[in-house]
C-alpha cells in the first residue's frame, strides 16, 4: 500500500469510530444495532471489520467525538444591539 492510501484508511477508521461514538453515546443505541447500522447503511464493511477498527481506535487512544463538535456561528447582532446586552 502506498502512503496516500494509508492516510485515507486512517481517516476512514477515525470516521467509523466517531460514528460509533455518536450512535452509542449520543443516540443511546444498542451496540449490536450500531454495528449493523455502520456495516449495512454507512460504511459497507463487514461487522467483524468494523468491530476490529473500533477496538484498534480504542487501543490507540482515539479522541471522543472529534469531528462531530458543533461549530459556533458568528453573532448577527448589530453594534447597537450588543450595547444593550447586559454582561
């Protein structure tokens, strides 16, 4: 495998891990249901392969929900409106 492919696989594995965290922690779905969702609807890999990727990510100490953090939006308030806000 070339180095470019390894980077893509690492990104895919991180995405699988983040989706697994989303489904298990945020949506509170059962572990076996999440494996089925990831396998059949999102990544099209076998459940065994997805489970192996999740285990590898946990052993490597992957960060939790790294890519799914909400992005803050800039304020739409005018300068006059900002003066009225009590701090």
